[in-house]
C-alpha cells in the first residue's frame, strides 16, 4: 500500500516538505515530496545523538548513572533533560532531577562527555555507531549534538525502523529510552506547547503520554514517542499502531505546524486503521 494521507503536506504553508511512514519490519508505506533532499533537523538531531550515547553505553564507554554535567548530574539526567542546565546556556538553574528543563546545553555536554570517553569526536562517533550501520548516507552532524544534524526523509525512515525493531542496540535499552518515563512526575515546559504536568520524557525521546496540547495527533497512543525540531521537522513512532512517520520542511516551527501536524498524524493513523 502507499499511504494517501502523506499527500496532506501539499497543503502545508511551507516552500518545501517531504514526509514518509515506515513499519517496524522496515516496509516503507510511502513517501511524498523530495524524500532524498537534505534538510536541517534542528532538535530532531537529539534522538540520533541519544542513540549514539546508548551505543556508547552498551559498548561500556559510559554508564548511564555516572557523573556528567553539573554537580550531582549524570548521563541519564542529561538525556532526560533533568540535569538542571538552562535551555541554551551552560548555566545551572535547578538541582538535578527536580524539573524537566529542556536543554540544548545538556546535549552539548553529553556530546563532549562521550567524545572524551571514546576519544572520538561526537559527530564521527555518531557516524560510526549509528549512521553507517543503518545506511544513512545523507545524514551528517557537524556541530551541536542538540541541533546541527542534517538528514533526509529516506534516511530518517531507516532510523525510525531501527527504533521499532532494534538491531544496533538491545531492545531493552531502546525500551528504557523510548517507553520508560525517566524521573516520573517531573513537570516542565515542552517548547512551543507550554507547561506540562507531568512533562514525561525517556532518554533523548519525548514520550507523549497524556500531554495536551501536543504536536502528535489526538488519536496517537500515549506510548507514542519521538521529537520535533524548530526547523519544522518531526519524527514520531507509535508502537501501538506499529508505524513511524517523519516530516521535514524548510519553514521554522510555528502556529502553522501546531495546526497542521496533529491533523496529518491523525490522517495517517486513520488510514492505517481503515
């Protein structure tokens, strides 16, 4: 089958958009738009970076609960946005584990920590650990592990298939990162969507749960997880529906996305269930 609902991106007020969907077995259910075009990912970089950190963990280079970042913080805190570091500056604004403070700075500290532990620059480590094994040849990271990735829909569908049926990591590690809330009950701001209580998060992946408002659909499962980026990009996986979807655009996130994305997601899920 080829998902007709992917064509909804034609109605988005953006110069260029591409989208796709993939099953856990790697079956691409369709793409729409230039699936091979490279787009800046913004924060959709973070799930890729988190996956590389988890490879480093399984290789024994780092431990999830070893110190990293501010005093009292660990690799786990940094992945779960609970290190206490501010959004975009290396300034501590809360004790570790107390609040969900979404932090680019935290992911930059994480990248440095892994680079030091492995003696490989983080962008290169990501390439060797994740991108190359998955055949993600149009994806690169030069710069911040929080926001400087560049990729295509075709590549991210490979990653989305991996998230559903892991080959690079033990499935239990992936379940811990994507389905298990870290520091349950922690509240905080979901960028673009305001204060959420609780603001549930895994290890580098946002877990939907009961958040409202949200960038996924009203019919998305509470177990859905993923990430969106300020460059008008998203990747979600819905384990209950057995599907993942990716959309990349060249227009910054804003009210247009708040309106368009949930309708798109609901349409994809409805068509699959139909």
